[in-house]
C-alpha cells in the first residue's frame, strides 16, 4: 500500500475509535510517559498532561489530538501507540479493536503488538528531552477548511457537555434533569399586587430579587423560540442566588449536545463569567478555546466572517462579573449589545438585582426574558425522596416542624442540599 494511503488508513482507524479511547484511557499521565520514552510525544506535552489541575477529559483530548497529528504524518506511530495502550488494563480491548480496524482497512495481517515497559514509575530511564523533540519532521499542514473546523469544534463541545460532569462546589450535587427546572416567561408589563394572577403571586417572595411582571409558565424546550426569529438577538435569564441558573445553563448545553434542543445552532458555547480565563478575554478569539490552534483560528475567522450567525453564546453568571468588566468597552458588553458578532444569539444568566443596568440598556432588543423559579412544593418533596432514606426523611420533617420558618426558604435548590 502506498504511504499516503497507509497514512489515511491509520488516521481513519484512530478517529473511528476516538470516543472509545476517551472512555477507556484511565491513566493519561502514564500513557504520555510511555510514549515520551519512545520519542512519540514531546516533553512539553507530557508535562501538560501531568498538570494536576487539568481535567482528565482535557488531558486525554490533548494526548489523542497529538497522537492523531503524528499518525497522519507517520503511520508506524500507531503501532507504538497500541503497544503503550495495552499497558492499561482498561484500554486493552479498545486497543485490540483499533488494531483490528487498522488491519482490516490496510490489509495488513494482524500481529501481536508488544506492550511497552511501564516507564511511568522509572523516570530515570527516560531519554533526555533533546533526544525526544518529536518524530520525523512533519510537512507544513494545510489549513483546515472553515466547514471542517466548525464541525470539529462543534463535536468537541458536544463531547465536553456529554462527558464532563456538572461542575459542583462543596457538597451540592444537583439533579440536572429538567424535571426540576421551572421557568416563567416574563412579559414587559409590570403588575400591581391587585392585578397579580395566582401564578405570579407564587413567584414573588418578598426579597430584592423579585420580578413583579406579568408571567406565564414555559418549558425549557421553549428557550430560544421567538416568533418570526430563527436566531433571537438576546435572551435574559434571571433568578435568585442558588435557584439553579448554573444548572439550567449546563442542562441547556447538554440537551443541545444530545440533539434535543437548540438544533438551529451549529455552536453553543458556555462561558462561565466567574472563570479567570474567561474574565481575562480581550478579543473574540479568547472566548473560543480549542487545543488545536489552526482549527481554533479557522473557527474564529468563520464566526467573525458570518457575524456569529448560528452561534449561541451563553454568558453564565453576569452578576459575578467585576464592575470594570460590565462597562461598554468590555468584550462581553460589546457582544451583548451587538457591536461585535451582531448575528449571534446571546443568552445571559444573572440575578435580577445585578442585571438592572443591563436590562435598561438592552430592553429594546431583549427577545426573551425568562425567570428561573426554583422548586415547587412537589419538587422539594421529590428531591428529598430521591436523595434521602426514610430515617433521614423522618428527621427532616421533625426538624421543619420545630423550625417552620425554614420551609419557605427551600424553594432555593441550594438550600435543600
């Protein structure tokens, strides 16, 4: 078989088993060390994969992306990768399937790949970094086409939303099913207490984050559905602290990745405004992270060329932005008001008491205004039933009997934790 054909076959075989490999590889650090010892990966990559704070999924994606690039240039790299992979018991079967696929596509007889020595525990045997700069020099890669780059980035985002767990802090473990996410569509007309319907009265708690407007209950499936607009400009989602805004944002992304919601968008990008890396963004390209730089650049160029059409940017936690980043010159406000990426849809979550100035500035082009209501009484009971055994439930009911003033606070899901 010609070298070019062999290159394509090895690369295709790896991509075919990509998702299986992400699940099967349990020790990306050890795998990287083994491949470094054979000169397949660079020391820089091994050091990156060894960073403790890096999420395991990101480590595996970085490693597999590098291996794919090497295999595209030098197919024999696949044999070394297979041998290293078989050192991990959890990955042996996937390695065998990958080898079988490659042999089937290339017509090469299947051989028993030798496992590599476990070099993770014997760093003194590793060659010096200057001996492991890389495998044979790669030719200059062709820049990816815009369609291919956007599809690749979309697949990456969907994989992240599907595979990563909901990010939690402390002991709070929310249920991310939309059965517990209650929403209300807020109309523009304010209401007096006398005009309030029964539904509206239930949503007013007597605190600073109350929204006293005409409202109607909606489902999550209605998010982004605006009459006469396939791509609304701005969606404002508000709710009291702890009511479930982060859970809502994550669930929205997860359902997009599962092809259940928001399928008119080719990209749904979740940007947590509390994250340091997001806050430090100065340009559009800083908001679209991807570990493959040429693909990232092509994606950004395509998004800018179309004005962001077909892209949903989800700014989660506007109330957590420092005041200096809420000015008209910040990248976030420039996008929200449409001075940059005017064709993109922007969804902002915030507590009402913090988003008042934003609402006043953008009220003329807010296409959908939604409130997250928190738990109903039925939700509270269902949540406790799902997460407590009978003895704990009995103790909880006794406690609430003695301290009835706590019960009205339980509509906030975080207070139920």
